[in-house]
C-alpha cells in the first residue's frame, strides 16, 4: 500500500494523519497474515506420518504434552549398532585415513541383505558393562526397505585382506598349545598342523601355517589323533575333506 509522497495540496497535519492510517492498516494486514499462519501446521521434515494421536473435534493447545502425530524420517535412515571394543583401533585407523566404511544391514536370521550404507560416526565412550562401543551408519533407503525401530544385523567392512588362506571355522580345533587342524597326508593319515587364526568373517577364518589346497578333516574329531589312519568319503556323503583355497577375506564386526 503506497504512502502519498506529494502533500502540496494538503495540509501537513492531513498528510501525517493519512500516513498514520496507512501504517495502521498495513499493520493490521500483517497481523492477519501471522494469525492465518497459525491455522496451518507445517511438517518440519519429510517422512512417514504415523497414526494420528488426536481426532477431529479435539481441542489442542500449543502447550499440550502429547503431539498431534509423529513423523519419522525414512530417507535417509540411520542404523545404530555395537561392536566389541577390540575392533575400535582398526576402525579409527580407517576413519583417520579418510576411508568410507561400508555397512551391510541383514535381516534377523542374517540370510538376506536388506541394504548397504556407510559408517557415519561412532560414540564417544565404551559401554563398560558390555565392552562394546556404539556406531551409527547412514542408509539412503531409497526403496524404504529399512523401517524405523526395525531389528537388523549390521556387518561393518573394516578392511579387505588379499591372498589369504581361508578355512571353515568348523575345522579349527584348539588345545593347550593353541589352534590346529588335522591335515590329511597322502598316505591317508592325519597329522596335527598348528595354525594361527586371523580374521573371522561369518563361517570362515583366515589362517596362517596352512598351504592353499591342503586337505583337512572336517568332522569326527573325537576319533582323530596325530598319525591316525583316515578314510576319505565321497563328495556325495558328509564331507571329510575340505580344499583350502586362497581367497579375499572381509574383516567385520561379529554378528
């Protein structure tokens, strides 16, 4: 609403009164716009709206403790999980190097991968009751596979080891001297072969002290002794012979 700029045909008092009325009217218009804004509730973020907590006709106040509804952000979404404190130095080393660590989210039984994200941050203290530290991963969740408060198993990829020897965890035995496997020799006898167990990922472990391609016993350990005669069953039966192959190994937090 423009103010009159030319008051040559009016008295000074008349111009002042006109400007005052215009400012008063403009103030009333602005106040009405503000009040009209209070009639609309704008969501502070995008997300999924939950079930409403009030019904039409209910009286609500700005000071009410209960909200009208809850909005949960889905894209992106975060997953909070814990890892043993023993893995913390390795994780910090990768983060200091500026690497983005991948995090896979699996279902409850760890058979289906739901989504892949990246590690965003970690907590500033270790939980002394469990010896673990909390980490937060960020997922784009474009297909909305992940749902708020859903239970998932997170697997953090810290490093990839190349040209290592992998064996199933089930073939590794332990005694007072350490870890070992029963190596199957060409003369069909079993020999205790000491090994050093490295990173474990799922059902396999990286080991040292065993040549790739070696055959090791996979069951019936209670009947095996060093130098015992063994027989190799066919692949159609329960496996006794396991071929050890060089392979890439993923290092991750325990499930």
